[in-house]
């Protein structure tokens, strides 16, 4: 396998007991671009992974919304974490390695790891690695994990689904990995929430506000999104990322994990109930979300599907690090979308009601060549 000893891996504000990041530390590199500059670059063909958005520093009002959402949804998240973890263990056993997809998957992977330790007394290995739409999974990181845990089953974890782009990318990556290295991996993507109906192993399909979707690095161990730029990433390197230590005073990463972990002790009956209910349903992916996307494309004249970001998590990302055109919501009075309304107000982004979708909301990025 490629030698990694010379690569300085990234360490964020999470404990190494919770997660090991297999990412090259690019903290000293200037990779950020302003929203408008980055949007033009992306829509002109430069891959989004070659640069980073300027990290959004949450306002006091927005942080207040985060804490409110954490209080409101901590039990719901804990139940969904426990449910999907119980389903995972029943299906694949306990001899597993959790591999979360940075960065949305990282806090979910940590919570699953903590749940397994609390419930079964097992210290499951947990890594966080990069997967990039259009470029695949970090093969060097995967080789490292396989070499370190040759007799354990790898389980991929993410936060939620939108259109299912990452699920599709994971399947492609697994197929390519087998062709290159002769190693068969399981491409089933485990997610906390599956509003896009793209996963067969999830805790819920409700499109609600997962608190870790509210923020960027300050709820993800101060870690940036991942980078794959040949100027900084060599053939034997892991994909890269930065740590934003300058935001340490606003870091809520470990607080978020601890608050939800505390809910596990009393969530047992609810977890058992949800698990049994899901086992009685057909959990096969239907990809219903793609029907919503097609109708939005037609109505709004958007040719590039990548400019449509469905679901609460993806809509939040649009408002935090892209140039949004408008936000579609099923219900303009939905209390689950308070943070969406707050961000849209801060950025002067219009809200439109669009009821004919499986998601609670959807973010649209305006094509730069569109006439206004």
C-alpha cells in the first residue's frame, strides 16, 4: 500500500478516542475563495474540491438557533442514532469498522461509536475519510484502514441523503476499488436520515433539522470540507482538509456530541420501538427524491442537477457556502426550518412555497448564465 508515514494527518477538536481523521493537514495553505469567485469557478468547470469556501462564522443569533435546535431534537437524533446502529449490528454483526464520510458523516459516526460502546461495551474503530463527488473515495485512506483492520467489516456512514449523489459515488468507488485492488467492499451507505429515499439502512426518513447540519466546522471538530487539489495532494497522500483553530471559541463539536450521548440512557424503549417498526417496513431505496428534483428542474429551468440541493441539510449548506438563488419550502411556518429562515434573512435570499416535494425544503443555486 502507499506509504503514509511522511504525511501529516489532520487533527481537529474531537478526541482521538472518538475519531481518527485520515486527512492530510492543509491548515497552512490559502485555499479559501469568496462565495462569488468560488461559484463562478465551479460553474465554469473547476472542481469544487480544489478550493474551499470562506468559512462561515456563525452569528450570535444563529448560534442561539443551534442551541435551540439541539434542545428540541436531541432525543430525536439519539433515537435515530440508536435505531440505525441496532439495525446495522443486527444485519452485519459487531466486528465492524465505522468509516464516516467527512464531514457530515463524522459526528454521526462518533455518536454511533459511542452508542455501541454504551450498549454493547465494544470499542468500535472509527475513521473519517474523504469522498468527493465526481472524484471518488480516498483510496489511500481505504488501503490504510484495510491494512490496519484486515478481518473487520467496513461500514460507511454519512449524515443524511439529499439527491443520493454520495451514495451513487460510493457505489462507483467501491466498484473501481475492487477492479484496482481486488478487494470487495460493502457499498451500503448508513445514514441517520434518508429523506431522499436513497439508503437501505437509516434511522429515519423524516426530513428534520439534524443539529450538526446547522453549522460548518464548528460542529465538525473545526475541520473544513475535504480538498483534492494536485498542487497539495500527491499520489500517496490522503485527501486534505484544514482545521480552523481561529474559531475555537465558537466550537460546539464536543458539546453537541455529549448532549446527544446523554440521551441514549433513556432512549432504549423508543429505539426498540423504532427498530421494530422499520424491520416491518420495506427499507429498499425508491429514490423518490429524484422525482422531486426532476419537477423542480422543469419548473425553474435548471439544467444542471447539481444546482438543486434538497433537504434540510443540503439547503443549510447552500446558505452557508454557495450563492443561493431561492429557497423552496413545503410550509413557510414549519418550526423545523427556523434556522433556514434565519440564514435566508441574513443573506437576503427569497423564500417560496413549493408543496409538491418529498423534502421539507430545497435550496436552489442560480445558474450564472440565467437571465433575471
